């Protein structure tokens, strides 16, 4: 048992880049020549990703995982996959009933289990029990068949829903893109985005932000410029993040509350010409922004997938 | 016109030829299909080797090592233990990449802390739909196995797995590996589904 724990610990240290060179090289030589060990490593990597996704790593391991392991978009995708799987498959069962293997994988067939029950030391005669169990088995088979049919139907319905969802997504995205394009062509809407009385209310606004523009309470000059008022009917907000220099092929924008809770992360954004210089535009739905202070952290994506800080943009949202 | 000294001609870089590749495959196994499997297994090991060492381009580096191994075999070098030999070449190549600024991996301490980026709700929904469709597309046995393997929270999950391994009469580690293989298929299926969905969205 201790050996097993040591081995798991060894593998974890390797995956988190904590193994010294003099241990690492022979360990690597070992997994190159032993398929079993290599597969164990692959499985341990899955476990590590799952533990991170479930927030079950120690603070040290978590920090190490984020610094050493989460260094490529591919690995981020693997974490996303784990989260999806955990959310979908790994929900705790309603009762902690003993695990039952898949029927086709089990070595005991149903009739063997049935006979073993008959062989049990229950103090009732075997025949009525057999009859009762036969009814249960037959009834269960009927129910199982019904459940299987329902599952099939559900699968079909969900399969049919996917194109519908895609269609809905497509039209929503197209609408968002059109709106962002329209906003880009408009002149900057000015410091306050609230339409004046009598003025028609657009369902979208563009807020131009400059890096270094500090929180409104700290800077009287920029106080009004980075304020956004959400009014009824406002759907889309386009944040135009002005760049001092366009040094990266693509960018990642992370919108957070002032308590650093993530609101939205957008990857692979491209810088665009705005007439007054380059900017990255982030479109988001107004319903994602309740009143409060926000920060947008813009990072450049380096060719190796790692991120470089570009700037922070602050803005405040208030309800009308 | 005065001749211009442009220095010695650059050393010609060895390029992989079909003949050299065939020679490598024959060296790996007389049966071409099995040889292909050995080759793919080695490529995966090399990719993971570079990935686990923090390389920025694990696939490219794995291919470069395979080219170098192929070259050595083509030149007639006697290779007794193919995997150990490839590991040595990979280790040397890794040292080369750390000297080359373009391929250098960044020390862990210098890396920014990047928590996993949560996707937008729409992306998460789409991913979930892809996942559920892919899960349904698995053979029933695999679907059941993976569902049961990942059931429960912490302690219950560990107990679940032990019980499952006992029922299947296989060691826990074998169960882990079996599940890993299914999971790899599932992950590939989900990524494929997402890629197709994104392509469809772009085309419209």
C-alpha cells in the first residue's frame, strides 16, 4: 500500500515538474521502455486534471498546476472537458448504493445472481421466492426495456435539438457581430451612454476604454468617461479596449468584477483599426453586467500559448 | 563584377525520405501494421515527454526526434533498444531546445498563474451537448464503465472504483488505464464536435 502511495506521489511530482533531474531522467527512461508505466502516467494526468477541476488539489499543488501544467490552450481544453464530464457524469447518485458493474462487463450473469439468492439462508422457502423473483425479473426487464426506449428517445430528441441550438447560436452571434460592426462605424458615443430624453434608445452601446484609466472614484477626469448606465432595452455592450501598441497576433480579454470574479473570458481576439489607433473589441450581453465596478484584463497571446499582460481597463456600471 | 564572399555553403539538412521511413518501419517490425503501431506509440511517448518537460511545441519536437532516429537507422547505426535510444536522442534534443531562445521553455517561477478559464455559458452548453452525444455514441459497455468510474464525491468515488475493480476482477490500476483509453476517445470526439460546430457558425 505504501509502495502504491509512493508511486502515485512520484508520478504526481513528475507531472507537476517537481522531480529533480537525477530522478527525472531514469524515470523517463523507465516509461519509455515500460508501456504499463507510461499508461499509468497518462491516467494519473487525467486524475490530476480532474482533481484541479473539482478543486481537490492542495493550495501548493494548485499553484504548481496553474504555473507548470496549464501552459497551453490544449491543456485548458482538457480542464474544460473534465469540468463538463464531472458536471454531467459525476453527479453523486441519489443513494450510495453499492456499485454495480455494467451488465455486459460483469462476470456473474443475472441468472447466476438469481441462483445465488436462492442459495441464500433466508428463512423462507425457495419456491415462492423464486416465483416472486421471477416476477420481479420479468417486471424489471420490462421496465429496463422501457427505460432503454426512453433513453433512446431522449437521445434522439437531444440530437434533434443540437442543430436548433446551433441555428439559434448562429443567429445570435450574427446579430451580435452586426451590432458590434454598426457600433464601430458610429462615432464614439461620448462620455455618458445614457440616451437623452426624447432620443431613441439603442439596444446596444459602445464604451471606449483606455488602459491606465483608473477607477472613477480615483480619477475625477475619467470619472464619467468609464461609466456605463444600463437602461431598459439595452442588450449589447461593446467594450472597445484601446491599445498603445499592437504587439500580438491575438488577445485574451477577461472581464471581472472588482472582487475578481470572472464574468466573461474571450480568447483569440484580434486588434482592429478604429481610426484613432488600434483596439480590441469585446462584445457582451448587458444582462451579464449588474451594477458594480468592473475590470477588464487584456493579455496578449504569445506563440507558445502563454499570456503576457497588456493592460487593465476599469469601468463602472450603474442601473438607470 | 567582383565575386562576393558569401562564406561556406550551409550544411545540408537531412530530410526524411520514403525509403528511410520504410527502412525504419521494417526495423521496428517486419509486419507493417504492427510497425505502424510501434511508431505511433513512440510518437505519443515523445510528445508527452516534451509536453511534461514544459516544451512549447511538443508535437514538432517529437517529429524532429523521430526524424533523427530515422536518419540514424537509415545510416546503418545499430540500435539495440529502440525506446531507450529514442529517449536519449529526445533528452539531447531537449537540451538543444533550451539553448535555442525560440524553443526555450520558461522556468516555472516565471510563468504567470493562469487559472482555468471558465467558458461562456453558451460554450459550456455546447460542450455539454457534444459531450452527451459523444457519450451516447460510445459502445454501451464503455459508456457504463466511464459513467460508473466517475460517480460520486471523494471517498465515495474511491470506494466506488475499488468495488468496480473487484467486480470486474481486475486491479484498480488496470481499471484506471481502461477508463483512460475510453476517456481519450471521448475527449477527441468532443473536440471534434466543437470544432465542427464552430466551423458551421463561421460559415453562416
